[in-house]
């Protein structure tokens, strides 16, 4: 059994939150540069250029790339052979508090969805814990902005609606969202499970590497087809029109009930912020 002090978790979460809000990473910016060459609209090209300029300033100046520094979502893979000395959830929230204070990040969390009083420190985070083999802790932290999250949804389709029903739902959602989720988007789709499981795997889907390829050939084909169809909608960068509405479509699946076809769509804006560290 390996002991890990909760203060170590706080330090890691703080570091990840500071980094994620300010630095998308060079590989992601390279993809945006590539999309400028492919974009058919002059306005769309200009918007992509401004997004890149903004992201480069954020990285250089250690400033948030967006005024909405998000509700922090934290995925923890906790090894069976790890004993945490202290409270895991409090350790994560303390890391968030310290990062949002030190980074001068906007505090975007209200303590109650109806009285709307701000918690003043961007806590609590949303924490998902999975038990895995080994003696390590893997933490993936994603500050999720409200604009793209507001345009996300879960719908219980019938099995008869099938692939065409899934495509129709995704295209309808993105077309009518327009510029509200700040495209170009990463589109996470969760298919299967039940209502809450589909939403969770859709969230996990947007954390996949933007350039990875689905190992399931059915899903790899569907991801490409949906991405091509999304980029024919004409929404374009920030909703100003163009051929770059989405950068990637990522689909995760899970077994489900014979009578159900749950589908969740989690939209991620162009500020695709998430960082991972292993303790």
C-alpha cells in the first residue's frame, strides 16, 4: 500500500488548473493553423487567426484564454493500492481555490442553482472517481465553460431511430446552437448506458486526444461522417459562417437496455482546456 498525502493532490490540482486555463498546447494550436488553410470563408479565416492570437497571448502572458474560466471537472483514476492521507474531495477543492485566487480567474460557481449566491472561490468541483489497478493516482482536470455546456443535451432515442436518428440529433443541436457554444467545437457523443451514463461518457469523449482514432471501426466511420456533415452546416468559427464548425467528433459507447438508445451530446468550445498528471 502506497500512502499519498492529500496536500500532494492539492498541489497537482492547483498546477493543472493554472496550466489548463492558460495553455492549450502547441499541437492544438497547430490544428487551428491547419484549419485556416482549409477554411472557405474569409471571415472564418480571420476569426481563426484571432483565436490563435488570443491563445498565444494567453500562453505567453500566463493569462486565461477566456473570461469564462469554467466549472472545474476532475476525473480521478485511483489505484487500489493507494491510501490517501486526508480527504480527496477537499484536497481537490483546495487546489481549485488556490489556483483561481492565484491566477485571478473568474469565480463562476453559485452555491445553489436557485438562490444564485456565488461561492467566491469556484468550488465545489465536479469530481468523478474510478478505481483502477496499481499504486498511482491519475488526475485529469477540465475547466468547462458555461456557453458550450449550456448547448449540450441528453435525449433518450428509441433503438429504431438508430444511426440516422443520432446524426439528425447531433446536426440539429449544433445548427440551432449557432455561435453560442463558441465554435469551432470538439463534439463529444455518448451513446448507450442510461441517462446519466451517456452524459458521463460524452464528457469523457471530449477529453480524448483531438487527433486520436477510434479503435472501433463502426465508431471511427461514424465520427468521420458526422464531422463532415457538421462542417457542411455553414455555422463556421464563432457562428460567423464557414466550413470549420467542428474540429473533431469523439464518440464513446456503453452497453444499454434493449428498449433504449440514450444519446448525450457534450459540446466543447474552441478553448478545449484539460490537463493530466499522474501522482
